[in-house]
């Protein structure tokens, strides 16, 4: 497997050294090089990564401060010349701690640890993805079992997630959401709706009724819907 990785370091020589190590390692996909914590924060807000090679001592926003700003962060390998940050590495449960200057053999050993951890994470993720989603809500992650979801509705740049417990709003598109759902009971029936087939009350011509909600079925999706249900 390949680890999508970014380098975050304010020292040019350190960045070049890490970049060379990454390019020589077949399991690393280098997706970004950031010169400070603020740049890294922006990069992480736009795309997901598997691993951060993170310097600790940086101006404006340190590596520790960067981690404090992330709700969920990927695997982290600290890269620093100061051994006193080993305690912080323990506190943040980072994958490894590399003291500068970093050797090729020590770098490769740290990456192997990251790969082992990624494999364990993937196994747990597959288990979770088959049963539930987690939604960011009020500065926390709310567990939403698939069985409690009624439907997803596209609302501009956002998605409304209607559940038995209530309603949640998340940023994104139905297309991106659809690729993250690992539950065969979800079906897109319209460009603006993904429904839970188990929650359908009845189907009326070109509409689905779920609870009190009447949801349109597009012409393109109706044959798919009819083939997905046990029609007798």
C-alpha cells in the first residue's frame, strides 16, 4: 500500500532531505511539501492524507499547535532536532519520533511502522464502514448507525442527513458521499436524494414516501429502484 504523505518543515535543507527519502520509498506517495504549520493546515483542510512528516519547532504555528487545531489527524512522524519533544510524541501517540539529522535507514524503519499501523487502521475502518458513519456536529463526532438513517438530501453546497434521532448538516456533495457509503441499503433515486430502502413506506408513481417526506424519483433512477426491491 502507498501512504499519501505531506512534509511540514520550515528548514529548506530538512525538506529536501525528507523529499529525497520519500521519493526513494516505494510505499510513499508525496502529495505536498509545506514550509510552515499554517500552510499545512490549509493543505489538510482540502485533502486527506495518511501521514504527516512534521517538524515541531516552527514559527507562527508549531507542530504541536497544528495538531491541536485538527479534529482528526492522520498518522504523524515527528521530525525534530530537539529530543525533549519525545514526551509530546508519547502524549499525542504519534507513530514515530525522528531526531535530526535523519538517516535513510532510520527513516525507512519509521515508514515501516507507519505501514503496519495503516494496515491495522484499514481493518478497523472496513469493520466500521460496513455499519455506521460519523458526522461532525457541535465540535464532536456523532456516531450514526446506517439503520437510523432515513435519507440524505442535497441542499446547495451541503447535505442534510435525516435520521430517526434528528437532522444533521454536513458540507459536501451527494457524489462524494455516495463513494463513502458502504451499505447496500442506500440507493440514489434522484440527483438530490439518497434513500435508505429499508425506510420506504410506499412508492407512488414518481415519488417515494419515507415518514412524512415525499421524495421524487428521477426517470433515470426509477428502473434501478424497481430492480432493487422485491417486487411481486
